[in-house]
C-alpha cells in the first residue's frame, strides 16, 4: 500500500535549483522534505574529470551498454533502495513523484548502464536547467556500473556544451573523479553563468532509445579529447 505523501510542484523545484537549493528527506518514508543550501558545494569540473585506466579499459571492452532517458523511473527507484552503508534513503515518495514528473516535462534525465543480458545494473539521474546539470543520485549492481554511468554523463555534458556539473556535496569517492568544493558565493556565480547559457543533452547521442548509439569506446574518445 502506497503511503500518503505531500506533492512537490515541479515549478517550485526548478526555482529552488536556480537559487542554489535542493530538497532532501530524513528517510524514505518521511512525509516531508527540507531544503538544503550547502555552505560548500561539490562540483566536478567537466574539463578535469579523471578517467582511470581501469575504467577506460572496461569501457573500451564494451562490458556495458549505455543509454539515456530510457528507464528514468527504474533508475530513481533503484537509487532509493537501501544499499551497503546507506540503510536509509533521502529520496522519499514526494521526491520520487516530483522528479518523475520533472522527467516527463523534460527537465530531469537519467543515464542507464546495462549488462550483456539486458539487465539494468547501474545508473544516475539529475536535473538540467540551461547549461547546468544537477546530479542527484546513482546506484550500482555490478562492479564499475555506476562509474560507467558517470563517465557517460561527463562525455554527454562535455559534448553538449554544458558548463556546470553540481554534485551537491564533495565526497572522497567523487574526489577520485576530480570533484572539488567551492564556497557558496562562488557556486552561485558559476550557477548564474550556466543558467544563462544553452546546452544540448543529445549531442553525444539520442535519448529515450537503446537502438542507437553510445558506445564505451565513444565515451572514452570524448573524455580523452583536450579542450
């Protein structure tokens, strides 16, 4: 039985992101959300993403198949599942419902990683406004599956002319990929610049289909190019 939850309006979410805030919940079953504006913000500079040799080899071997916006609902639900070291999710039903609606409106996107048998084994999702992408959460059910999704995201953002990848918080794990922290004032300046620009989510390849496209070798090629 579905628990009752408060409806978050998508217009409010977009205004919040444009002002530097994002929602979280205390637990998966919390009926409410609270708004967060970190004093120090996590970012991955798109031109400083670190692609390890081992991940590059995995991608070039085409261990995974890659897609965008094919299984948004499955991705956000997988991100909300308990995992080792994360027994409680901050993605409650209000957030899940609102971001699914954001996706249908064209403002939220997912990256999916599939294994050779067609099973969804990793992915991430986030919100796009202008040339800014706000990464929300990721999950992995196979070794390197979420890393492959992140590499795919970076390649897609780079080729599409995006200028900001917001990771909300800095973590030691994300630092391995080049994540940094910036103070709130610096973040808001970068955010304003990115919101004023346009970007192309489909420059790397089509979204919403698994029929064509993005290969691991192609992702490595984009990430190996110097600006």
